[in-house]
């Protein structure tokens, strides 16, 4: 609607009919949307289409951690940088 690229997080089809899974997904959306931190994706919206819930969130370009780890273990500098950013976001 706003003309920006977003990432979508979609509740899996198998969980779409599970009332508790839907409630957890809605709570996640509410909680995440209340956070404002450079190391946490911004939530733009939450909706449902054809019975499937989804979150529209900030799209971040780059390599995912799981893809990076396929190449082998992180060196200490990269590991401490990532751990520091995660800890800062959790704080």
C-alpha cells in the first residue's frame, strides 16, 4: 500500500487453523511493533489474507547468519560483532 519493499513473515499453512498459533503470532506482532531499536526489524503491519496471517516488516538486505555459517565457523572478530549486536537488541 505504501509502495515500499517489505519482508513478509507468514504463519505456516499447518498453523493457520491452530487458534493458539494464531494468537501467538498476533502477540509477536504486537510485541515486536512496540520495539524501536537499530538492531531489530521494524514491523509495518499485520494482516490476514485468505485465512493466513502475516507480518509486513522492514526488509534488510544481506546474508543471513545460517547461510554465512555454511561457509564455516565465524572468526572471533565477526562472532563478537554479531554477539554484541544481538545482546544490544535484547537489552
